[in-house]
C-alpha cells in the first residue's frame, strides 16, 4: 500500500476590507471565507440580519448592497470591499420608522418576526428596481423571501401600500 503525505496549506491570514455600513465607514479584517452575513453579525454586531438557511433559500439574510438586494449568506465579505451596505438597522432615518416598517406594523405583516428584516430589505430593493407594478409581480419578485408563519398576504399588502404611495407622490 502506497501512502502519500500530502500537506495542504492552511490559510489563516485575514484580509483587510472597508465597508460603508448604514452610512458609517468600517474597516476590519476577516478571513477570506467569512460570509457577509457572518461579518455583519459576528464582527460588527449587527444581528438584525438573520441566518435562516445559510444556503440562499429563505431570504432572511437579505441586505442592500450598493442599492441592490442580495443574499448575504451567499456572498463573501471580501467580495464587497468598498461597498455600501444597508441592513435593517440602517433603513430608518432620525429615529423614525422607514415607511415599509410602518406598513408592516399597520398590516400585521409579521408573526414571529424572524423573516421581517429580510422581507423589508428585499422589498426596499425590489421597489428600487422598479420592475414590480402589480400585486402578482410583487408576489413573484418577493418569492425568494419565505415567511413560514403565513403572513405573506399581509406582507404583500404592506409592500403594495408603500409602493402605491410612492407612485402617487
């Protein structure tokens, strides 16, 4: 029996990166394999962004990067060096609720609340994309964000209210 001694290099060095998080520049060092989700939660103590599946299937980890919604569990933090990232903690201004946060409350668009940060960040990104004009389109474009409690109808109601308010302004 032939055995081969193969040594695999251990990558332990950290990468320096700069991120603008909710309007504030943060410089930190992370290992190259750290996801953006883990960077936000474990290195920056921003725990509003949730870890649901860690496979990009539930949408609980949705954040806004350079104006676009992404799944932070599928993105390495080092890939977003220099990016502007908005989490649920950064969407309100001057202590006021974001219109979507208020609409979620008004429409009882959450039950356990676990998916709510990802739902709201995804909805903000979807509205900014400008592709969803109808309730059916909103439902389709929000389908990557799961609500296991069954508040989907109320979530769509809240989004439609905010979206219609924006088009009437």
